[in-house]
C-alpha cells in the first residue's frame, strides 16, 4: 500500500500520491484529471490533476506529461527511471 504514484508536468515538476490515499478500502481520496476549466479546454496548458482533499496547491501540476505508478524514482516497485523515460 506504500506504492508511490508520480505525476510529471511539462515543466518537469513532479507530485507524489500514495496508493493508500486513493485505495477504495483505505483513504478513498478522489483524484480527477481535468481537461477543461469552466468548459474551456486546457489545450495549451494540458491536463491537470484535481485533488479536492488537498488544502493547498502543493501538488498542482500543469500539463501532465507522465503518470508512473511505480513512482519513477527507483528503489521501490521497479527499475530506476532513465532520463527521458516518461510514459502515460
């Protein structure tokens, strides 16, 4: 349940979520992927995660380029990420 989920933005910024915070039998936190704001597409900025339970914007990522379920940091749940090794 400690499996990290790394979300990377177009500017290289990353945010981490923990599987336990979104698991239905544990935290049940909602994580949404916004593709529009007030009906306007986010084409230029790209998709953004929406975490309603967060009280501040510390995990705000604009223009998501990758989501890694092993965290992409190596050492847990998989091989270390190589430079340029991104994927959705």
